[in-house]
């Protein structure tokens, strides 16, 4: 089987159930942005990371494919969505555990530090854009709302992990100064 099908040459793409939408449709933009975030995580994972962080980010990559699958599913009434509220709670637990390593913030911090931390901050901005795309889609169509919650928590987790990596590498947070 060849990677190219030529079915998208007319500017449409396929969804679950043999449905086709324009590649400019908000649904396609939303899950394309989720895919972009996933690819950016792949760049982060090309660094030498602690095993616990590698495991968390690899799980997130797999979960982002599930977000994409839910977004490509127009048959919400059939209960085929897989992103659950429990997955959101799991992210919160991970965030809480990593925050124990960090001092509480009293100021905004600048993205940066170690290259992996910087890449996580960049990925976080893509995730934030994905969240905006999901909200815009939700304004027009029904979606699995747990996807929005999951993506929102993911951006928080990436922020925290960026700080954790910097701390573990001996780099301090750089405070934003006016």
C-alpha cells in the first residue's frame, strides 16, 4: 500500500465513517494542530531525558492520537469517544506529583533554560493553540468536551515539566521583568 492515495487532491480529507471534509474545516485544523503538538513532543523526546519524564511524554503522545481519533469521530451518539474525564484527572495527579519538586511561583517566568525545557515550552504554545482550535470547533459542532479539558491540563503539565527539567539540570527559572 502506498502512502499517497490522491483522495485528498481535491482539498478534502477523510474522517471515520467514510465522511469527507474540506482540509480547511475547523475540525481538520483542530486535530491537525493536535498532531503538530504530538510531533513537537517527538522533538522533545529526542533529548536525553529522565526515564520518568520520557515515560510521561510517551504516554501523552499516545493519548494525543486518541484525541485526534475522537476529533475525527462525528458519531458522538454512538459513544465511540475515548478521551475520558479520568484521563484529565490522571494529568492533574501527574502535575501535582511533579509540582512537589518545585518551589511555588510568585512571578511569571520566561520560557527557556535547558534545550528540552525550552522545547517543552514551545510545545506548550502549540497545545494552547490546539485548545483554541478545539473551542472554536465546539462553537460550531458537537465534540467530546473531555478533549478540551485534556488539552488544557496538558499545557499545564508541559509548563511544569519544563520547570522540573530545568531544576533537575540546575537551571533556575528566569523571572519576567517589566
